[in-house]
């Protein structure tokens, strides 16, 4: 089983008029998502499923990633990816996928690192920086990748600074 945890790219700030759920990607965030998608494509990330938090910035990140991976796949909304309270149900859903699956999960912190901790059995799983990815293969971190990195960091090296 291959799981790629992806934290959404940079979004505009929350305002009184624009609540957190509706924050959309900034121009920089769109560029980050595009670059991350291209880099993931270079490293054999051909997903069988793409799951996203329902929050706008995550959905936009997922859609831009898919476009730059050059795959025809539907982004599926998974409400449990919006927070850290339902990570066990996400991990259970991953466990029900066929063994050959490669699922991209696009979401938020601290939920993503909680999912990572459960998948690898390490409560000290490093949080993801915005517009970064962690590939987990059969319960082990294979690599971490930031949107502007030339190459992934193999193993369980710490995430890039925020």
C-alpha cells in the first residue's frame, strides 16, 4: 500500500468576511501546488485514488496536483480529512483499499501527521509543511518532498520549515 500525505498549499488569510473553511489558494499557493504536482509526477506518483478535505484550499490543491500529474482521476471529498478528530476512520478506510493502491490524501495539520503516525506506528511523526508531501509505503516513510525541492529526502527526515 502506498499513501502520499499532502498538506495544502498556501492560502489567503482568514478575514471576517472569509471564514477559514472558504480560504482559497493564493497565487503563490497555486504555483506551489503546480510545482508539487510536477515533482510528484517525476517520482512515479500515479494515484489510484485522490482524497481531499472539503475545505476549499485543500480541494484546489488536489485539483491542481491531479492536473499536473497528467492523470484522469476524480478528486474525492473525505470530510474526515478536514480535522484531526477522525483520523482513525481515515486510516481504516485506507486499510480497506486494494493492496496495490496509491492514494493521495490532501489535507491539513495536525490531522495529516496524526494519520502518518498511525500508518508508521510513530507518535513523533513530523508535521508536514505547506505544499509538501510524504510517501509512506507499507508502513514506512519512503520520502518527504517539498514543492520547491529538486529531490525528495529519503527516510523519515524532518519536514521543511513552515
